[in-house]
C-alpha cells in the first residue's frame, strides 16, 4: 500500500477526542499485525501520553525539540528517534510546519 505525506496532511486534523477536542494532530496511514504508521503534526501543544508500543519517529519537515524522559534532543528533517514503550516523551518548541512519521510496533514493544 502506498501512502503520501500530502494524503495525510489533507486529512488533518483527525477526529476530535477528549485529549484533542479540536481534532487529533495525527492520522493513521496503515496498519498491519502489531505495527501502525501515522503522520503526526502537533499544533500549539503536544499532549500525547505514554504508549504500550515502541515508537520510531522519522522527522519529515520542520524543527522541534523531542523530550524523552529527562533528555532533550533538537530534531529536524531527516532525523530519526526511538522511544521505548512506557517512556514519557513529547515534542516541544516545534515549528509551524513540523511533521513526523511515527511507526508504532509490538503489542508490548518491538524489543520484547
């Protein structure tokens, strides 16, 4: 299955949720077995919670700071990051055009 960034951006924001009453800043692009691929484009504030799946982030465009636990990483287009299941994380100080692909994998993390 082929998906494009533009297809995802055309569908954002996603449906409203309790966490994102103005619409979710992510859209699921494909799923298979225990893997999900999303496009995530937070605006104003990243309100995501910890996950039961490991995550890989592939920064598509823009800039941000990714906080993983007590560590902070500057990120920009072309960067990739791993976040283990259950670890608190969020993006801060993201540019208006910030977009990242997210790959969530494993029912209890890819590494277990």
